[in-house]
C-alpha cells in the first residue's frame, strides 16, 4: 500500500506516523548539520590550527545564510512543495557536509558553512513546523510538541556520536558519516513524514493561489501583531544566545568552580525537554498566548536568579532550570502564536519572514553580549538579557491587548 492510499484510508494513523517520522528526521538532521559544529569545534581548533574566530565565524555565516533563505523556503512550502523542501534541504545539507570533510582553507570552510546554513532554512524547525501547521492548522501545537520532544535529544546524539567516531577515526571521516546519516536517514524520514501529513490532510493542505498567498503576506505585514511577534521572539533569541555563549566566563566571574559551571551549563538542554513535557501536560488547559507570556516571564526571572549566583551555586542551577524550561517552549509557541494571530494562508512565507529577525538576533547575540561586557562587565550583561526578555513580555501583552480591542470591535 502506497503512502497516499494509506493516508486516504487511515488519515489519523497516517498523520500520527508522519509526526513520528518527522520527529526522528528532525533529531538526525539537527545532530548532523547544526550540533556537529559544537561537537567538533575543539577538534578543528586542535587539528586545523586556525584561529577560534575563523572557526566560530562559520556558525555565524550559517545562521545568517539560514535567515536569508527562510523566506524562500516558506514561499515554496506555501506553493505545496513542503515534502520536497524538507527532503531536498536535508540532501543539500548532506552534500555540504561531504564538502566540509574535504576543506583545506578558511574561505572554503566559510563557503561550505554558508551552504549548510541555507540548507538549515529548508529542513530544520521553521520549515518543518510550517508543513505541520499547514496540515493540522489550529491543532498543530501537540504535533509540534512531540517533534521537539524527540529532537530535543539531537545534541546528545551529535556529541556522543562525534566523540565515538573521532576516537576511532578522524574528524573528516566523522563528518562524512554525518553526511551519510543526513542523506540516508534524515532526508527520507522528513520526506515521508511530510508526505503522510499532507496526504492525510487532503484538501486542507492544497496550496492557495500564489496571488492569495502574496496577499496574505502583505496583509500580515500591515498588522501590528506581525511586528510584535517579529520583535518579541528575536528578543528571546538575544537573551538566550547571549547567556548560552557567555555562560562559562559569566559563572567563573561569580566565583563558581569550573566543574560546577559545566554542570550548570549542561542542565539547560535537558530542561528544554522538561519544559516541553510540561507544556504537553497542560496544553489543553492553558492558551497559547498565556504560555508564551509565561515563557518570556520565565527567562526574565531566570536572569534575576543568575544575578544572585555568586552568593550560592543553588541560584545558578535554578537559573539553568528556569532558563532551559522557558526557552524550550519557544520553538513550539512561535508557530502557534503566528497561526493564531496571522492565519494559515501564506503561513510558510509569513513564518519565513518572521524567522529572519529571529535568526539574525541569534547570530549576533554572542557579539552583542561581548559589547555589553566591554561596556560594563557581566554585571551589565545579565540585567541586559533580562531587559531583552522584558521587552518581549511587553510585546506579548500588546498582542493580547490588540486581540481584545479587535474582538470588541467585531462584537459591536
């Protein structure tokens, strides 16, 4: 039985299987084309002899390339090419990884990361959630939650796999193995998962005419809700990007031993998964906007806890738990808030444009943190991150107010 026939005969089971396949695919592709950078950075520094600045610039180039490519991916998804976007995006990432395994110079290294970044815009969370949202509409959040629960272990898969492979071979062979995994596992999983979801949705996922999608994007750009979302989530990206990249020196400055600091930093990732589990347990009882407000308030409170970390390591662990759990909700809530306030028509393009400022914020977060540190040390960095998140809270409150005003006008 083909996927189309299976989806037509058993749409609920096909959709559920599609979500699980997307979750597996996202886990593998995140491990291969995103977390591989952090997993191999120290190895590259030791074996290539290039400066840390040159090496880390690769990730910045990748994120910026992803930001620029996101609107294109969104338009293709709106045109009905969701399964191809995900599958070919993963294949392109695999090819770029294969090229990365052969680089001999910094320019080639950066050019390869630019291609990897562009592929990320076609196969990581943003395009995947656009496909899910188009297929499931207002019921997309539970599916997105399940995908992120699985993909939350991508960093663990990447770090353990890279360490094991480097231990028995070299980094070039390791990257080639990751390329094979991306092409042979992630790409077909993403393609098949998206196919099952789209076939199960049937008429609901038929592409709207290009003019209708374009009109929906233009209409979204004219709404204050678009700009509130476009400002709120990049503030979260700045907050988390600064803290994540500066956490070790920040904790060291607060006289926390290095071993304890490593343990604190390693707590953030698992707590992202814990936050998503908590969301899954309460998602039917708490509105999307209320959960978004709680997530932003959570990172504000986490920064306040971090300000007290010098008095006791317990505050540092409390920060890591609250920061991780709150930030972990972002990837789920962002598409849910977008579809709730801006609708499903043209969602791929709208989400793609909203991804641009978010990714730019994340790309420049380490540099912004360094500028603030140069001006006032880490005693200035932590309150600044709380301020960024606080601005996000104000945007979420603005979303609620605009929604109430418009609902009141409709009622009258």
